[in-house]
C-alpha cells in the first residue's frame, strides 16, 4: 500500500481558502490571527493529519532544540537517575534529548560524539568511558561553539566544564569510618584508576590509611569492572587473603551487595568479621541484609545541575566557560553493614 503524502500548510490553506502565511501563524498560535480563525485552522490541521516539520524549522533557525547525552553505560541506577535529572530540566525548557552510550569504549564514544555533532545538537552532556585518554574527539564542538558539559567521569586536567562530587573526600570518609569501627586490614574494590572518580577515591583511601598509621598494602586493592561477577570475584579473593581483611570499601553498591552475599555464604559475618561500605546509595543498599553503609551520590541532582547549566548557557543567561568545576554534595550514610558490634 502506497504511503499517504504528508500534509503541508499549503494543503490546509487551500482547504480553507486562506494564505499559507496565515495558516503558519495560526499553527504557531500567533495572537495576530483571530482566535476563531486560529481554532478553525488548528482543527483542520488535526483532521487532515498535519505534522509540524520540526527539523526543517530548526534548520531555518540554526538550532534544533536538541541536547545530546553520552553515557558510559545504561545498566546503572546512578546513570538512570542522572538521566532522569537531565530529562526533567530539558523537558521543562522545551528541549529534546538524544541519548547514546559508549559501552565503556573510547572508540564507540568518539563515534557517538561525531554522530551527535552531525545531528546538529545544540549542546552535549557526557560522561567518559574507562579507556578514554583525551578529549580530541570533542574538538569539533569547541570549534563550532557548541557547549559541552562533562559529568561524573571527567578529564580533570582539561579546561572543560565539569559536574562532579568530591571523590577524594568520599574515599577518605568511607575509609576513615571503617578505621573508626576498629578495622585495620581494609580492602578497596574499585575500577580503573585511569578515570578520575576511581583515582580520587583510591587517593582518599590511601591518605586515610596513612593518617591513621595503617600500612598501605597493594594486594588489598582490587581493580575490577564493578559488575555482578566482580562482586563474586572480589569476595573469593578476600577469602583467600591472610590475614583475613576486617573491612572492605567497595566503590559500587551492586558489586558490594554481591560481594557481601558471597562472603556470608562462605561463613563470614557482616559486620562482625568484616565491615562493608558501598558507594552510590542505590536502592539495593537498603534491601540487603544487613542494610549497607554507603556514600550518597545524588545522580538526579547531578543531572539537573548539568542540564540547568546547559540550558542557561543556551538561553544566554550564563556562560559555562566561566564555570570550570561544579561540585555536587555527597554524604556518608551509615547503616548496619559497617557498625561492628563490640566483642564479648
């Protein structure tokens, strides 16, 4: 069956014996057109199945009212909450989103950046993949004056606008809390130290140990991909360590929950034998038994802040070039998994 031809403003104008300019203004609800005439035109457009050509209109205005978003994964409560924050702000401002994900691949991230550039997005919000080494693939945005805001995983040495938390403080707080609970052999389970978030959490962990005269042991730092399997692997490695660790800081709640479950299945008590702190304050941290101490990392706030700065820049209300780094609040949420009971 042959597809029906798209209805144009000229078809509506012909049907109503009006000029195309009058129809165009009425469809945009222009007050210069009589209210009854507007209503009649809009109803006719609806009856005929007219669709506004947003793309053609955008090209004329040299803007698409579209913001691109690149994330490093989609299977993450944190990323989902960031996207919810971005979507809330952009929708209210009348912008659409095009979301792409790199699957932790620099190559795919670069391809996504190029694709969104050719789709003429008005701005880009991005979080970097594990193996991204530089920001050269975003240079075309700089040259065209298209604003880019990075969040969470960023290139700290660049002059780009960044929305982050104080990962160093979080790493220090989590480790210090375990030390205050009497832990002296603390394992850190984290991801690639090439990325700012994990490097800074590691630095906080290291400095907290040093400040409390606890020797840093390289063998107690496990670099993983923070997946479900990572939680199992980390637990099995912990069980083989001699002497057995008495604390673990795991920089992802889901991995921490899996690790904790595996440790308990192998006879360890949490927190009596090993105290555990996670990261992100995902829903799972309150569903596991015992409930998990974690770092509250408000993804929705991060998304809203990144999007609001982008929208304000696009509307000319501010200039992101004058804002290098925005630090979002984060807090240690203490629950039962790290509160060690006094020994009898």
